[in-house]
């Protein structure tokens, strides 16, 4: 970790929570006796699918937009995302009545594209396997004189995401382990800041799809590792590298990274749907999948699991649950 990077603190997350008060939803913490029996632990799942736009991303996006000076914000926002951050920025910008332009992959799920446009944002497409979305977004921001807010490597985004963990600990108290999905690392970075500030700090474990374990490799090697765009059903975790800011936080606060297969993700989605009556998108189910697949030793523990999102259409959900 670079020594010159000063990491955010719990107070920064508390400040984000104050900005989000009355705007973001306080999402429910769900429990399941069946799940507890299955993993031999006491499990608390933070259901971020009930957040505005259907995922945790609204927390960070709104906080980042709200934190901007008014003159900068009024020029408009540019960002890039496979879907959830796209919707979140689009909604946050619309709440401030400022324009938003989102760079999205051509193969992004149709409901996410439609929702992003529905919030009033302009969508610019790119080929995720051949083009660099961050470069496209940077060029757009410069040409149009707009502010670029990336999906994870931004301090206000990171601390905004951490409010999910803030609510979880406030509701359930101490935990032994906190499981968090990992893409670019914004969610786990924010949540780990909160977790490690607890009186008794839990283990913080990130979960990546097997095909996209760049963060696991990065933390093992002590440097940011870039990979090809991973081929996985978890579209929200198809990132190719952590950012400098998220890597700095994860290097200090994250205890381990584990991986899960697409099949295990589907099994977790099925369990959540059939037994907990909760819809999860693949990325949103990865942390639950790690727990159910025994990727960590959770026996006898109090475990928090972030269910990060629920943006999946009925056709795709049926295809995955039926094994197509």
C-alpha cells in the first residue's frame, strides 16, 4: 500500500450517512433459520436489493454527487458501469436536476440499460472486451466539461457504500465475520472501514467469482493485478482490476478473499428465492454463495452477509434457476 494515501475513517462514513438520511433506504436485515442450520452459524443478511435502484450502489453514487460543490455538480456527471452504478448515478443526478452521461457495455442487461435511461441519463455504449471504458468516460468528461465519478475508486463513493455496514452493525451488534461481494472493491472498502472500527473487529472476507479473482491475486502479491474481462454470470463483478484507493483500503482492512463458481452463485440465488423469498442478481448472491459452499469456516459464528443487489429480469432469473 502506498504510504502517501490517507484512508477514510468511520467519521467519513458517518458523514456520508448524514447526507443519505431521508434519501436512501435503510435496507432490511433478513435472517433464516434454515440457513443458520445449513451453515451452523447465526447469519444476518443485509438485503441491498431493497435500496433505491435495487442495489447498494445508490449509497456511494448519491454521496459522491451530493458532496460536489454546486458549480461542479451543475455541469453534469459522467460515469461508467455495467449497470448498477449507472442507474445510481442517473438517479442521483436526476434528484439534483443535472445531466448524466453513462458509458455502458453493449451487453449490459437490458433492464439496467432501460432503467438508466429511465432516470434521464444518456447512455454511450462500448465493447467491454475490446475498449477501455474509463478512457472513454474520461474523454467524454473533458469534452463536455462534466465531472467524472467512477464506480468504485473514489473516496466519496467508498464511504457512501460503507453506510450499508454501518446500518448492519447498528442493528445486529457485533459480528465474527463479514462477507462482502467484490468487484472493483468499493463496497468492501467502505464496509471494512466500518467493520475494523468496531470495538471487537470481525474478519472481513471478500468474495469474487472464480473467473475474476484479480483482487485475490492483488492482495497475495501486494500490487494491483489486471486481468482480462472475466466471463462469469456475475456481470457486476466483471471488473479487471482494483483501483488505487480501493486497493489501499483492502490491503489494510480485508483479511481474505475467497472465490465461488457460477454454479455456486446460482445455488445461492435459488436458496434465497425459494427459502428466503428474496430475488438476487448473480453478483448480489456471491457472498451468500461463499458461505453456503463452505468457503469459510463459520461454524458457531455470528456472520454478516451483504446481499449487494437484485437487478435481474424475470426471464434471466428463470433461465439461471432452471439451469439453462
